[in-house]
């Protein structure tokens, strides 16, 4: 499904498909348990494609169509990363990053967008995500971003 999310900005790996974690090619970011990826996008088709692809790869996936949906529930505390669109109705992905940082919630975040302009890039840099993806993107780019999100963080940037 993510095959339809190709990206001119991402480069394919020369050594074949990316794999994350496990000795037997298990795609989970954590060797002890499955990683949960929270997907937030107002485009239901993007949500469905990402949910399907990530589940095929072995991830637990929770989907929201807005940031408020995520904040209405209990936020996860471990083995979870956030994959959020930048431009959402209501609270944007950028505003969500700021809110989580201000609340002291460390949730490794990957921002994605269909807009590749200087203003959007500036907003994304200010939000300090672990990675940025430009739609459409491919599976290899998604897996590289998830690998970055899984890296242990000793200290948050000021």
C-alpha cells in the first residue's frame, strides 16, 4: 500500500529493503516487544495505507484523523512513536509537537507533509521531529524514519 506513497526525495537502499530490529528480520523497533506507531492524518486513504503497510511490517498501529483525538486518551509511555501530518484541521502536527514538549511528554515524532516549501520546512525544523517525510514517500524512507525514532535519546534538545 505504501508503494503508492513514492517520494522523489527519498533514495532506495542499494543493499535491498530496510529491516528494523530482530535477528530474523522482524521489523519491530524493539527487540522485546512490538513498537506502536501512532498515525495522525486527516486523509483517510493515507491512514488506511499506512496502517496496512505498518501492520504488514509487524507494528502495532493506532490511527487518528486529528491531534485532539490522540490527546483525548491516555498517552503511551514506551515503545511508541508518532507519525503525524503537519497540516491537520484543528491542532496542527506542529502545534501537537509543541504541546507534547511543553507537557514534558517525550514521544519520538516523525512529521510528514505533502507540501515541500520553505515555510513548511521551517515549521518542521522548529518542531524538532526525529525525521521528516515528504509525501509521497516509499517504504524505505518510512523505515529509515522509524529507525531514527527508535534510537535511544539521552537528553532532549533545548
